[in-house]
């Protein structure tokens, strides 16, 4: 893992730890099979986009411009999959609003987790 990816994971954990109880080591274990794309804004690395197959998670500590990442992230996913999926903790209202703005739609709720998907019809 590159130094930038390591910093991105650390920042992603900062954004994640308040919504779920787990240690940094447990978080690293959960994301070890994900591709990590560092997310940056004018202050440097502020989080990560984590991708495994057609599953995507975005965890950041500060606002950032998703437009910079959207084609780079979603176009390759839709070349290989008919849909992209993610999850959001029910209490993470901002996160839920964010993924819905991107085009994700809720498909299920279980144990305080909202499951969402975005169909291949997405375009940018």
C-alpha cells in the first residue's frame, strides 16, 4: 500500500469510527480486500473511496469535490457490473443524502444498515 493510501485509510477510519464501533485494526481488516483511492481537497487527503468488485464505500472527514473522482470511479465499475452497491448506517443522514444525490436508491434496511444500489443506467 502506498503512503497516500495509508493516509487515506486513516482518514477514512476517522469518518467511519463514529458510526460503528470498531478499532482501527478491525477497520483495516474489513477493507483489506478493497482498492483504495485517496480523496483529496485543498487541505490534502481527507478520506478514501474503497472499491471491491461492484461494492463502493466513501468515507471522508471534510467536504470534497466528487466530480473530480466520479468518472474515474464509476465508469470502470459500470463497464464490469450492471449495478454498484453500497451501505450506509441509518444514523448517517449526511452520508445517505450524499449517496442518494449520486443516484443510489435504497433497496433494503436491516440492523440499522441501509442497503443501496445504482443501476447501470447511470451516466456522467
